[in-house]
C-alpha cells in the first residue's frame, strides 16, 4: 500500500478514544414511472451511470471528452462528485488519480418492473463537502431519469426529495419539490451510540467485495480484519478529502488489534458468495462485482475500539462499489 495513504500513517491518540467527524446527510428521491421501467436487482450501477452522464451534460462548459486534462478539473461539480481528483495541495494519495467519491447511491432491493404511475424511491448519502453540490446531483438524477433509465429506457419523473432529520433514522422532511428552491438541513456528524451490551448481528444486504493481498476474499476466508481495515481506510480517506477534520488515531494499533481479534467460531459467520456483473461503458466490458452476503454475529466483548467504524459503515458502506450501493449492511443487537 502506498505511503501516501493516510490510513498507513501512525497518528497519536489512544486506540480507545477516537473522535470521528464525518458529516453526512441522507436523502430520498421519490420518482414516479411515466412508462414501463425495468431495473435489475442491483440497480446502483444503472443509477451511477445515469448520474455521471447527466451531471456532465448539465455542468460541463468546456465539452472536453476527458476531465483529467480540463482546466476546470478542480472547479467543476461533475469532476468533484464523479471523478474526485485529489486537490493539488493534497499531502495524501499523490500517486492516485482519484480520491473516494463523496456520495453513496442506495436503490431498493430489486429487480423492479414498474408500470406507469408506480413510485420508486432512491436513497442518496452525501458526505462532508459533497453536500454543497446537492442541487446539481438532484438536477442530474432528475434529468437522467426523465430521459430514460434501465434496459427499456423507461422514463421516471422526480416527485420530491426528502432529507433524514437525523443520520441514524429515516425520519424524513421534504426539502425539494420540482419548481421550487432546494431547502436543505445541515449535514450532521453521526452520534456514535454506546457499545452494545449484547452480541451484534451484522447483515450484509448487497455484495461486500473485499481484497486481501490482491486476492478477493471468499466466504471461507473471511476475517474480521478484512472488513475493519477497509472501513478504517475508507473513513480516513473520506474525512481527509471531504472534511476539514482528518481522522486522527493510531492506525497501526487499530489494524493490529483487528487482526488479533477472533470474534466468532465458524458457525457464527453465515456468509455466501453473490455473483453478478455490471457493464462498464467506459471499459466496454463486463466487470465482476461479486461479493459476500449473509450475516455475522459479533460479540460485544472486545468490540469497543472498532465500534465507531462499524457504526459509520452502515451509512457509507464498505468494500468495492460503495457509490453504487455495494457493501451495504445493517447491525442489530441480539436480545
């Protein structure tokens, strides 16, 4: 791993006393089908492509085919949201062409066959400074859906946009109706609840694709450190590139502790392999997005140093393909 990765740098600060300041805002865009619409089971890839094409069409003023050589690379909403190049002043990831994107799309579990008049909700999370660009994202998703989405190129019309009043519960308040201004609530840093006093069930809803030493982790190979190391790196990167408060903790100590923690016996990890592919128009090929689904049971003993990251991961997802809804999971305490 590159030394430019902030999660490889040891920081001061005790392992058990971490402050994570990662403001988030969660939105729900409600669409209505105007024509028959067909969407696959994992529709995040479809929505990601719709967002990318429509956002560039809406905001690009130079009309250059590639953002990397554009003079407006670091001043463009499309480049920031969808390409996310590290800023010139960045001290981290100098060898990388892109930082983690500041958004997560989370469509409902599919597949979906919509008839005219059917409603369809699309959940969106914007991270840190990404919330400044919400109107662009709303406009792009509205435009792209109206022009046709999915294999049938069916048309969806945006009815309204709601925002969660708090990050950890979808108590919604309407912030946008077409034809009116967007009136957002502030992005909030999630309050990490107290560590549970009972075992915890972690349910993987969409494929979690993790790698260890360049190898995709299979169900019978999974270790808690595979998930935690990915979450630690993701939180670190997102806070560094999209907030004013980079994560300050002892990365090496946390990583070593995760590797040493063996929280379950074999029958406590009920994982299976979910196969699927998406078509990449950029690569002109199908791309594997296979990953783990199922459940893990975690004990509450020993989970304290990892708990804040596991909690946040429910909203920012983990593994590969997070922007298109992959690696989505939920946790619940067992009574």
